[in-house]
């Protein structure tokens, strides 16, 4: 079996994992929540209106402030939606699994022992390269 076939098997295994199953169920529930989808559409329209107003020749600061307040309110409602909360939690769990898989693969490709290679969340990059001694 070649490495691509093994990778495809890994893809199937990921889709059988409970974290993927929870993510997929939460995604479908969110997609089918009409109120949530309406709020997401409203949020996107507010964001577009803010962008358009900010890019105008003479932006109206009062209008921008009003739109920004409205957008924050819609965002808060989105994030308080039970389906969005479930989706966010499931997505986080799936992302952590994928980070771990990627770390093991990357470390193995760099010569580390695949049996001991793993993801260390405490060693994640903080984004400030000035004091960095390197990732490895």
C-alpha cells in the first residue's frame, strides 16, 4: 500500500471519529436552523454596510457607530444560539484532533519517532518572532 492510500484510510478513520461525527451533526443542525441562518445573513449585511460607509468619501461616524452597535448585537445573538454553541464546541474539538494529526505527520517527516511524536498545545507559537528560538 502506498502513502496516498494510507492517507485515504486516515481520512476515512477521521470521518469515523466521534469528534468528526459531532462536528458534522452540529454543522447540519446549524445549517438547518432558519433563525441562525437569518442572523448570519443579517450580520454579513451589517458588516458590508460598515465597510461601504467606512469607504465613503465622507463617512458618517454616527451611522458607523450605529451600524457597529447593531452588528455587535446580532453577533451576540448568533453566539448565544444553541446550535452555534454546539457547532463552535464541535469545531474546536475537531480542529484539535487535526492539529495533533498534523503535528505527528510533520514531526515524523522531520525525522522524529512517529511513535512518540505528538502535539504540545503549550508550545504553540505566540506570533511574536522577535524572541523566537525556532519551532523545534
